[in-house]
C-alpha cells in the first residue's frame, strides 16, 4: 500500500505469533528496507512503514524466507482471523484457529468474499475481544464448545466441537461470498455479513437463510465487553506491553527479541504479549529494553494509553494535518476512563470505535483545523472546529463536563 512516506507492508504472522528470531529479523528488515518503524494494528498485524518501491520485492522475499508471507493474496485475505492473544495453551483457541484457517484456504466457494471479511476468536475470559471488528465472532463457551455469533444478531449458534464450529463458520462465509458476488454483479457494494444478514432477514419469508449443519443449538449472543486488558503480567502467559500510539522502533523491537524471550503475540490493542519472560526482577526488563518509557508502556495508568492517532501527515497522503504529536501532547489532559482519537481525515482508519472525543483534521480557510465530536467516530459531523494551536493552549476545554 502506498503512503506519504513510502510503501506500507502489512505482515500477518501465522496465528498472530512471532518467534524471537522472526521478530529480530522483522526489526532488521524494517531498518534495512523501511523507515526503521513498525506499527501494531487494531487487527493484530504488524506493518513496516517507509518502504521504498525498489526495495519492495527484496523485502517480500525476505519475509517469505521467515514464513511471514502467504503464497498469494487470496490466502492472505482469507486468513483474516484476529486470535485472542490471551488465550490459554489448553483452551483450544489456537487449535480452532489453525483448523479454520486451513478450511478457509481450501474452500473454493469463498471466492468473492468482501475484502475485509474476517473472524475473531475469543477465549471468552476477558472483555478485550468485544472491540475487535469481525463478521463472525467465535467465542469459547466454557465446557459447552463454541458460540458462533454475528454482531447485531441476538441469537448465537452453539457448537459442541471444533469440527462443527468450522463447518458452521464456512456456511456463514459461503453465504456471505454468494451475496457479495450477486451484489457486485448488480453493481452494488459487496457489503458486510452483519448488514447482509439484517437486510435478508427483513425480507418476508426469508428464514431460514442459512443451511447450517445439524447439531447447532441456538443460545443468546454474549461476549464480555469490559474493555481492553491493561499492560502488566498476565498469569501464566507473559508480559503485556504497549507501544506509544502502537509504534515500535526497529531498535526497540530488536533489543526485545534478542533478550532471551521465547516469542511475541500480536494483539488488537496495539500491545505485544511477551512470552517467555518471568516476573523475576528489573534486570530482565532492563535487558529487554522494556524499562524505557520512550519505547514501551508498562504502567496501566500511563496517559498515552488514553489516546490514539492515525499516521496523519506527512506519513499518509490523505492526511490534512499531523496527528501523532498532537495526540501525545494532549494525552495528559484526557481524564481517566476517557479516550481521545486524533484522525488525519474522516476515513478514521486507525479506530473504528467511538471515542470520548474525536478530533478530525479538516481544511480550513487559513489552514487545517480539527473537527471536534463527542462519543463519536471520525465519520461523525463535528460539533465545533479548533485549530491545533488552540487545542494545545486550551486542552481542558475538550473534556469539560466529562
Ligand atoms: S484516517 Fe485518513 S489521514 Fe489517517 S491514516 Fe487513514 S486515510 Fe490517512
């Protein structure tokens, strides 16, 4: 993908995991072929920024040599699974993800799926997966197996085994692919599964729409939604660390990867789960560079966790103003429990969820200004407009009455 600072190359590691060796190589590649910067995305991917077009193909070869590149774009698209990084070794989440991934890639009836069609796989043990956008949520249901749920549908389907879960997931995906193909043929946008299901259900006599496999049980839809996990030790799993605005320098990643860790799990919260570290003292953290607040956030009260920003100018060609410095400058004024998102344009690609305050860069008569909206996404009509300077001079005004 082309951007203002060169190409952005997205890496979707298998099962959302990077070995220490892969992480170290990725850092080296970001330094050698890009701008030395990696971004953690809200879909648990990691992307290299600032790649020069003439470096692209050698970068892809190097990623392939590390097992970090799919054989083709179809497989990369179908492998759009966001896997709960806090799943336990024995809860079956990773095994289900592997089985689903293989089944999706082998299924020729899925051609034409909307480009962003994706699954989330949740352990059901915390609320962090509720904010992950997905067409189908697969949720571990205690000892009862799995729940398949489509956001917006009050009823979920409970499957007693991973095999049945994969079969049902494929039925949903095939139905969505068929709908998308028909809509494209009619000159329409392919849509997303939740919206397509709602539209189809509104047709008289439309039910049953889906030829789901036998053995499923209808149950109420449910996914815990008590917010993203905070940085800190995760019992039996490792250390969850955030990067300011989800940006990691190649040097910081390389140092972490070389420090004796086992692996990293990517998360949809712009954090990394560091596996193979024990909470045995500050020397371990210092060796990994994790004690450096310029690169990593370990304190759950760190104000930078309360802000997000897209690339903004000059990194993104669509951006109407810089975003990241402004977000970091305003972070300490964001009240506990609130969230500020700064977007370089109304596309809002760095955050789909509403924020307590969203600032969106717009063209103004004397230069860029920021549209201000409360409890809204970047697409919302702003309540007022502020210059970057007045925002910096009067940060408290943004959060009055909150
Ligand atoms: S929201 Fe707009 S400015 Fe920001 S990264 Fe996306 S396209 Fe670029």
